[in-house]
C-alpha cells in the first residue's frame, strides 16, 4: 500500500522560503488500497430474467397487493482463486417501489407517477464443495456480520456474503465457487390506485454488485 505525507513537504517549503516562519497547523493525507490477485464473476440462471407473462387487470386485488408466485433463480459466483467477497443489490428503478422501504425494488412508474409494484430479492442455501456455509449480512460495510441460516435479503441497504462462525464469530470465508438460490417475490400495487385502461409493462431492473473484502 502506498503512503505519502504532505506535511513534510509543506514544512520543507516554508523553511526554504521563510526561515523565520512557523507552520501553525498541518494535515496528513493517507492513500491506501488493496490489489487482489483473483477476480470473481457473478452469474444468474435464465439470463437473470423473470417473466410473469400477461396478467389480467381484473384478477388484481383492488385494495391490497397482489403477490405473484415466487420465482427462484440460481446465483453463482466463480473466482479464479479463493477470494473474500460480498454482494449488494442496486435498484435501477430506484424510488418506484410501492410501500417503499430499504429492501424493496421498484417495478417502474405508469401514467407518469403511479408506482406499479415492488419485489424482494432474498438469498438462500449457499453451496460450495467441502464447506458449511450460511448467508451473512452486514449493515456497516463489512465491519461486522450477522448469520442467517434461513436466508437473507439482497438489497441496497446491506452487504450480503457467504460464510460461517467457525472462527468464533460470523464472517465471510474465501470462496472460489459458490451457488445459491435467489428468490424473487413480486407484488403488484393495489389496482384501485392504478390506471389500467391500457397495457402496462412490469419494468423491474436490478444489478448485483460484487465487492472484494
């Protein structure tokens, strides 16, 4: 890791130009980073597409959300060598989820300002050869981790990883390959708040970002 200190250079310049001047204060700047020798690639089954087909407006609940059948995709991460990493979801339709909260993703707007619905992404049952793994989540960018054996959200509000507590506390483990379930639970907003006189398209879009730890 590279480090350079601006204070020494600044004081040296002051001494050369004004021998009797003294620096009243100073500040340090540190540059850090880590270059990892391996790279990881996340992939989703079905090309990452969830298609509910054609839905009849008359079949939607008027005053409550209409939940669609859960769709389960396969989320895989393949690395060139054992690597510590975490995942975070990114909503490409941010601000369009009805009943918006930190875990939900939006399905886009219709008629200018009507929120069509939302969906949740949850990760379950990670598998990597020879290892006991659980889903982990962190709310402080990886400073601490919580273990969830039954799965946890993949959302913009938290980091999600795979690991265990064999070190004495929950923590990610270095993985070369891992596969898990990614469940998609989608809800259409109450029809009474939507104008559905013409065809409208579900327009959900999310990105899974991978971070090296």
